[in-house]
């Protein structure tokens, strides 16, 4: 097992139980090959997820969260050049052929996307899509697969499961579609679920329902979960650990309670301060100046430097991801934390 | 209506065939204040905004703007009144003409309403750009050359071009990343302070509404079910729906998410009695047969729920 990523502080949920590492991502880099050469999209991403653990991948749009997920799932664009190592249940999968990769992923990884309409087939019935997956991955017969599909829909809180199996995705509300995605994702008994902004398009009331469901599934099936989001408040509620990305880099990594309450990296702090708080009655917010630099236009050294009020000459060199207080941060001048 | 009231909406309803999008909505906004509408998608917020802007015709009810009944205006007078009520939408791409330079985008509304000489119009355009913290060089560029946050700044500048009394903003920051969202929200507040603009502000994001609004109306299935000053709505919500909405928001202490059952029913088939009863954790028999009336509960707060009758009687 790959274990050179330093384990973070004690597990708050079950401190005495040694939990198996399900996913380990080490020094993952992804560049896209185009006419001008290689365009780096993600550089040096490392984190791991243990069984029963939810890890958040957080950051604003364009910072490389989805493409990191696609590299893990083995569905990165064809012109990708991937470096680093991805290990699933102790087996290095980053070097596998696409065919072997797909086989493994169908069984052991489940995916949930923000927009279920892009992942679910519009003109195949929901039942057909579910039974195809079950038959293909688990070798079930048709009748058995249908029963299992109905059980799964029932389990994710879809009423009248048998009727819904005969229906189509477009007939469902956003929340119900997301439940179907969850049913499909867990259908083959995976050890890892990758959920890319699964509740971003939903109303808060439905978001709360879907998060509760994912949380129940994680506990019940002891699932490792990679939860991609741009909302730090969701992270604090829902994930044990958080990995904050900025411009293709991991800039902070730690227990989510520490990252959300006492971040060391100025970008993580900025993300938290920019959100109107629930009750503080401020008359002004504290925005982060400027915008995220697009790929191909990252500054040398610290990529956050043009927007950082702590930047100095030292920041022209690229900082490493290092332990500062309770979390790891990629910063020359990390914020003081309480711990 | 007091002279300080800029917009007053009474009994406003809108049906699209069988869809009851907005039902009997009433509120008013004093000069320089911001009234917020919150609620799940499909609750009728955007339709209310479009009714106020007279982009759609109401099925019933009246809208009084600057003391004039908008329904009674001729189309010419209505066009003239538009100068005083401008809008900002979620997607500035949808509201900015892609083939118009920023200069033309900012000059056009002034031309339409006959404000100033060409030289003055250009000067105003330059001043507006500076007000939204965009460089002068942006004048000759086109919407697609800007980021989402910058496009929203341009849309705000355009909305200000006629020096309107009121701005209707429908989800103006919903498409923006949080760091940029904070920039735009600060900007809107600064401009409002400077110009004394009255605002109808719509968002599904409870945090954003709390930051921006003085008074808030909570909508459910086309109706306002609770209304009142910001601190009352957030500090002492009286309607079970408002309570559930606030408790569903992420980031609450201890991660205790309230579980509001089910989903908002279709506006084709509004439940009898209290429209919220199919999801309300407190629903009882009376809620099925009798529609709760809006009841004032002090401090400028009011809500429509039978439980408040019991509370008042006790
Ligand atoms: N197939 C692709 N070709 C070119 N650029 C891409 C491709 N996919 C993603 N990118 C770029 O990579 C960056 C990261 O994208 P993404 O992982 O989708 O970000 P996030 O999910 O954090 O919003 C973005 O700048 C995006 O434009
Ligand atoms: N032009 C229209 N034709 C038919 N139905 C509409 C139209 N506009 C809105 N609706 C319906 O009216 C209801 C309220 O919609 P809307 O005002 O957009 O809500 P919100 O902005 O709160 O999401 C929804 O059921 C919606 O489908
Ligand atoms: S390394 Fe320097 S510029 Fe980068 S985040 Fe830290 S202080 Fe700011
Ligand atoms: S009237 Fe009845 S159903 Fe409606 S909110 Fe009050 S208790 Fe709930
Ligand atoms: Mg993404
Ligand atoms: Mg709307």
C-alpha cells in the first residue's frame, strides 16, 4: 500500500480503528497536448481517502477539480499526458490499459455528476440503464437485475420504484435524477464514490436531502468518497478532510474543521471571508481581488501571488506543500493558526 | 401610499394557462431600500420580477411605481417610466448585446430615453465604467472579451445609465464564483448607497439575501408566506417553511441539517388549504381545508400559518 502521504491528525470519527486506504493520488499531474506543446492543467496533486471517509476537493471554477476526477476515473481527454501515481485498493491503476481500467472502474468506482442528464441516457428507460450496468458488472440475469434495481431505487428514497424503472430521466425532478445517479453509483458495490458538484444545481432543501442520503450511503457501505464542491460550508458539514485547489495546485490540505475554521493559506482564508456569513450583519464583504488566472497564464512561483496581500519577493519562487500548524499549505507566509 | 414608497404591489397574480406562477403577492419598497425575494426554484420569484418590470401582464392585481398605476399607463408612458426602473439578470450574456461594444451598450439606454447630448452620453458612459471599477480601455471592447464578473459589472453600469430610481436584480450573482460574487455584491451596495437606488433583489441564496436586503419576502408556490425585516426573518422565522429553509442551509452549527420532506409540488396542482401542507412537519387537519391568512406578528413581521392563530389565542 502506498502510504508516503503523511496521515493527517487523528481521525475524529473512529480514532482507534485503523482504516484501509482506498484511493491514493500521488503527485498527479495532467497536461493537454496541443499544437503548441503541453499545456499544464493540474500539477502535483496528492491526497488519499480511507474507507468510510469523505474527502472534499474544493475550489473555484477552472482550478482543475473535475479534470483531476476524470484522471482518477480514467476518462481524461485523449490528448492528456498524465504523470504521478493513482492507487485503488492497493493496486496501481494509473498505468493500466484503458480496457482494464474501465473494467475495474465499473466495479469499484461509482460516479455522480452535477448534471445527471449528461451521464444518464435520455432515451433509454431508467430500468434499462440500471439493469445493463448490473448485468454487465455483476453478471446478474435480467430478472435478478430488475429486482436489484428496484431495491436500489427504493433505498435511495425514490417512491414507486417499479414505475420509475419504466420511466425516463427527463420525467424526473433534479433531486430525483440525482437519486437515480446515486442508485447507479452504488449499484455494483463500489469502494469509492466520486461525486462532482452533486448538489450544486439543487435548491438548499433538496441539497440537504441529497447530502443526507450520500452521508447515509457512506456510513452504511463504508464508502470512500471524493466530494467535489466550490462551497466551503458544505465541506465543513459533510467531509472529514478537505483538499483546496487553486490554479491546478493543491494549496491546502487537512481536516476540514481546521481548513474551514483556521486555514493557513491566504486563498483558503479568502474563500471563507468572501461568503456572506449567516448572521454577522457586515455591510461589506471581503472579496479576493482579481480573478483566477486561466490555464496557460499561471504566474511563475506562487500562482496566487497576484491576488495575495502577503506576497513578497520570496513568493516568486514556487512554494512546496508543507505542514504548518494542523494543516498542509503551499505558502511561504502562511497565516498563523490557533493550534 | 406614503410619498417615500417607490414600488407598491397589491394582490399580484399571474397564471400561464393552468400554471399559477404568482398568487396574490403584495409588498412595497420604501425609497433607497432593498426588498428581497427568496424561495426554492419554481416559487415564482422571477415571474414576480417580470411582472414588476411589466415584461409580462398580470392576471390580477396592481403595481404602483412612483405613485403611478403602471397598468393604467399608455405604452408610450410605460416606455418613459422604464427609464426609472432598470434590471440586472443572472446571465449578463443574455442581457448584453454581443455585437455592441461596451461604449454603445452604455450609451444606448441614454439615447433611447433622450438623456443628454452625444458628448454628455459618452461622458456618462466613462463615469459609469469608473463607478463599476472597470478601466476606460474597456469601452471599445465586446462582452465576450470579459469574464463573468466583469460582464456583470458592465450590466450594472448599463442599468445605472438612465439614473433609475429602482433596479430589479434577478439572481445577479448566482453564476459567479464566491470571490467574484463578493466583489459584485460590494459594488451593488456601494452604488446603492451613493445613488440612493431602491432595489428588488432576488436570489435563492439565503446568505446573499441576508447580506443585501432590508426587508424579505419568502415565497412558496407562488405566494409570499412570510415577510418582514431581515433580522426578524433570519433571527425569528415564524413560518414553518422559512424555518425549514434556513435550517437546510449548509454551514449551520454542528452540521445539523433539517430534513424537509419531499419537493415543491407542481404549480399546476397547488395543494388545497395551506400550499405548504404536503411538506410541513406541523400540518394538521385544518391545513387541508382552510387557507391560512397572513397575520401580523409584530415588529413588521407577518406570516401565513394556522399555528400563529393558536399562538395568538393562547
Ligand atoms: N478538454 C479540455 N481541453 C482544454 N482545456 C480543458 C479541458 N478540460 C478542462 N480544461 C481546462 O482545465 C481547467 C480546469 O478545468 P476543470 O477541471 O473543469 O475545473 P473545475 O472542475 O475546477 O471547475 C480549466 O481552465 C478548463 O478550461
Ligand atoms: N412563460 C411561462 N410559461 C409557463 N410557465 C411559466 C412561465 N414562466 C414561469 N412559469 C412557471 O411559473 C412557476 C414560477 O416560475 P419562476 O417565476 O421562474 O420561479 P423562480 O424564479 O422562483 O424559480 C414555475 O412553475 C414555472 O415553471
Ligand atoms: S506564497 Fe506568498 S503569494 Fe503565495 S499565498 Fe503564500 S504569501 Fe501569498
Ligand atoms: S398552515 Fe399548517 S401546513 Fe401550513 S405552514 Fe402552518 S402548520 Fe404547516
Ligand atoms: Mg468542475
Ligand atoms: Mg428565477
